[in-house]
């Protein structure tokens, strides 16, 4: 089977800029698309997320995404969030687990290496991936995460005010407190500064 062509452009930078890929896991990056507002608002946004998550290699032909894909990825996102938060809180979520396991059964996209005009090898896909294959890749990542004791032991929920995001704490000493030092961490530092300033004025 011929590899997917590689001359297609990346999604607009603005779409990638509004998405986050700093949780440390593919499945948790999907969960992050629901905060602070819905990020998967259109097929183009989902396409940008698939490229940013490296499920579709940069430069590979983007899959033909329909509104049904958005509903499917949002559904999987909800199940993963419920499942991971349930594990952190010691509250099993059997219905979410069943659904994630079901979606993980499909074969994920098959990668291949193709040679560019410059002679270097780049990652591409054997064929345009369908929605079940891409969902399976994310669902399998959730299964791998939750069945790996070392990875599961690094699971954290952000300590930022009203931030529900999840991440893997792989920092030295396991001292990471926020989903992002630049986002929630900076908000906390600003809040501490304001509290100190208010006390000084009192």
C-alpha cells in the first residue's frame, strides 16, 4: 500500500497555539481540550489537535474529518477524564473503563517511513486514518497509562484555582504542582504577591 503523500501544509499556527500538549501523555492532552473552554469546536480544530498530538505526522495528508468525529473524540475525552480522575480519587468508573477498552480494540494508524526529495526519512502513514483508528490510539494510551504503575504514580491534578487539568509529574523530586508554570503557576505567584502586598498595607 502506498504511503500518504507528504506535501500537505500544517494547520494554521493559530489553531495549534490555542491547544496544549504539555501534560506528558496523549490521552491527557485530549482531556485538556475541554478547558477553560471547548477547543474541539470544528473539524479544523480537531485536525490541528491530531497534528499537534503527532497522531497525524506534520506534512501528511489530513484525514477527512466530519462533525461525527468531533462528537466521538469529545465522548472519548469525557470517558478518559472520568476514568483518570476516578483512579486518582479511588472511585472506580466501570462504565468509562468499559468504553475506553472497547475503543482501544481497533487497530491504530499504521506508520511508515518515507523519503523526502532531500533524501531524509520522515514519518508518514500507510493510509489515511479513519476515526476508529485514531480513537484507538488515544484509548490505548489511556490503557497504557493506567496499567503502568510507574506512570500512574506520576498522575497529578493541577493545584491551580478551578483548574481540572491532569498531567504526569516527571519533575525531579516530584514537586510539580501545576499543569503549567506559565499559566496556573504564574497565577498563583501573582495571587501570592497580591496577598503579601495587602498584608503590608494593613
